[in-house]
C-alpha cells in the first residue's frame, strides 16, 4: 500500500516538474498560494516538495526488490 502511495506522489511530482520545465508553471506553488510561479520561500510548498522527494527516494527501493515475493509463481 505504501509503495503505491509513494509511486503516485512521485508521479505527481514528476508531472509538476514537467510543467515547470516546459511552461515555467508550478502547480504546487499555485495550490499553496504562490500564484503558479516557483516560490522557494513558500513553507507549505517546500513541505510538499520534501514529501515528493521522500517518496522518490522510497521508490528507488522498488528497483531492487525481488518481484517473486509480490507475485509468487503459480504452482500446479
């Protein structure tokens, strides 16, 4: 369950960075009252960015897990 939550948060963060990179529009800043422009002094936005970063770090562990634990081979 936590893996899926972390993956969703990471994807949302990736989409936000895509908006920043392509359109110079920061959706997190807009939601937190920064007007849609990158606002590094907005404390609530910085908290959201930190949660996204932690979720991304957690998702690194998904690369190194053994998938047989999650999807055991069917025995006949």
